[in-house]
C-alpha cells in the first residue's frame, strides 16, 4: 500500500499536523482493502485498454490492405466485426468506470478514503510551499549579508557593477537605464527623477581614480546637458581628482556610498533580496525598458508603470 501520511521531517516546516487515517474514520486494514480493490480495478481497465488497442490495430491493418471499393463480402463482415468489438470495448470501459464511480459514492469508506487522499495531497502542497518560502528566505538573507560587504562589490566585473548599481537606483525611486557599453560617451547609467537628469560613470577599480576620468566626465556632462554627473569609483579618488571637481556639478562617490545605498534599500524594501533570484514582472519590465532606452537617447521620455 502506498503510504500517504506525511513524512515526519515535514512537520518541521509547518505547525499543522498531517492528516491521519483516524481523522476520517479509517484504519490500516480498511485502507489495505480499498487499495486492493483499486489495484484490481486498474488491472481490469488496463486489460480493456489492451483489447481496444489490439482491435484498433486489426482495423487499421484491414483498411490498409483493402480499399473500401475492393472489400469482398467476407472482408466487409470482418471489418464490421472488428468495429463492433471496438465499440463494445469502449462501452465496457465506460461501464466499468461509471460502476467504480458509483461504488465510491455508495461506499462510505471509499468516500472517506478519497477525502483522506485529497487532504494528504493538500497538506503536502502546503508543506512544500512553506519549505520553498524558508529556502527563499535563507537565500535572501545570505544575499543581504554578502552584498553588505565591500568584498562583494570589489569582486564584480565592470558590467556587473553597472547593473547592480542601476538596480539599487531603481529601488530608490530613480529611472535607471544602463548603456550598451560601446559608444556610450563615458556614460554607464542614465538617471532621471522628476525633472532632474543625471549621468553616472562606474569604475569597479580598487585603486583611486585620478583627475583624468573626472575631467572626461565633466565634458560629457556638458555635452549631455545633464544636471548632475556622478562618478562612482569603488577605490575612491586621488586628492588631485577631488580638488579638480570642487565647485562643479559632479558627485564623487566610493564603495561606502554603494554600501549606504544598499542599507537604505534594505530598510526601505525588505523584499528586495527575495526578488534578486526571482524578479517580479515589474522589475523585468523595467529591465526591458532600460535595455530599449540604451538604443536611443536619455531615459526620460517614458515612465514605467
């Protein structure tokens, strides 16, 4: 007999007790008897199905060997017999099935057993859902701890860093579009919030950036007619770079800025880490819009829903 009671380990994932035979007025002996009847019914149905298959094969061979216009009287009689047997096999199958359904309705043990099986199935689905939620929470917690460390951000490639930084900006209410990489004129992310237009350059380097990159970004700022330029260098900046950018609409940020964004997102949107492995339709739409906007110009013309 197939054991339908939930496994002992599954109760660790839910406070709900698994269904028991006694809750449905059943015993092991009654279930064994019902299972024996069910196996006998399945065996009978399989026999009827095999007979119907053989009859169908015979009918197909007869029609393959003889065209309807070439059938003799004897062959026509055989075709009629085969068709008759095929129909009768179907009738017997339907009768057996309806008879079994009727027996289930009339037998209280059968009804109780069906309810028990449905209850076990529903319970196992709830346990599986709860276990999946627990695993997802564990993965999310691991992702939260990993992303809160500098080592994680320094381990990213340039392209990965751009995408992860854009993801944080989106969670903080910005519209962020990652550029294609080639021909981006020094812009890695285009940002907008309200009427404010910003450009972002990402540097996933461990060493401090010099003034050269800052000067190039300033030229791009003027060319793009953006309000603010942000350069995020994980390794920070040299004193010369900071001195050159002073008094200009350029924000120079390092890995501590990224970690602060991460903390803000964690406090504002706890479900963020759950969505990392399974992005929502809204997030998928934003990413699609982001990719499409990189083919044109600034990402300010269309709002996400």
